[in-house]
C-alpha cells in the first residue's frame, strides 16, 4: 500500500534544528579555507579505531570533509521533503500519518545536524593534529559517533511503534 502524501508545517523546534544545521554547515565550509595556508603539505585523512591518524594526504584533502558533509546535508534535506517515500516499521494510516511523518522528518533533521557536527569535529581535529596541537581524535570519538548516529534512529523506531495506533 502506498503511503499517503501529507504536508507538515515545521514547528519552532524544527526551525531551530535547521538553523543549527545550516550554521554548522557554514562553519564546516569556512574552516578549511581559513586554515589552508598554515597547514603543512600533508595532513591526516584517516584514523584507526582509537582515533590515531594512520593515513595522510596532501593538504587539499581537508576539503573532502566539507564536500562530503555538504552533499550528505543537502541530500538528506531533499529526501526529508518526501516522507511518504520512506520505509516505516509500522503501517501508515490516516490516524497516525502526522505523528509518524513528524518522527521521521525530525529524526532525519537531527541526523543532518549530527553528521555536520561530526564532520566539523573531524575537520577541527585534522587541523589541530596537523598543527601539532593534538595527537588524535581520542578513543571516545568512534563510540560517540556510533551512538550519535544510531540512537536517534532507535528512538524514532520506538516512538513509531508507540504511536502506530
């Protein structure tokens, strides 16, 4: 069965999260340009599971983070306009469509912000490591990354099962 089309009007919290996301995206784009001239010729580009750099690239590689972050952010923004195309763990009905679409859209909106903030942390870490101010991401980065991506999804699924009626 095809999910119904339903237009949701954003609430204040939605606008605040969007503002935070776009602001963080702007900072993510600006930082590599700001630091580019003072970066050494090679910078860390890959990190092992405990956050220690294990691969380097030429300094223009710093632009990979904002490019990938921008593509993901804009892609998720576009996808978020079509919640009726999403796969849902419960059946969408006329009674629950607004609640379930709200959960889905807010989760994607939150994931956009989390992804940009994680890329921002990576860019800042690469700059700090390259300038000798740090030696890695820290062993906490991978667990925090995984939790910050999967926890909102898990919460959304639980909310959807709760609100399916």
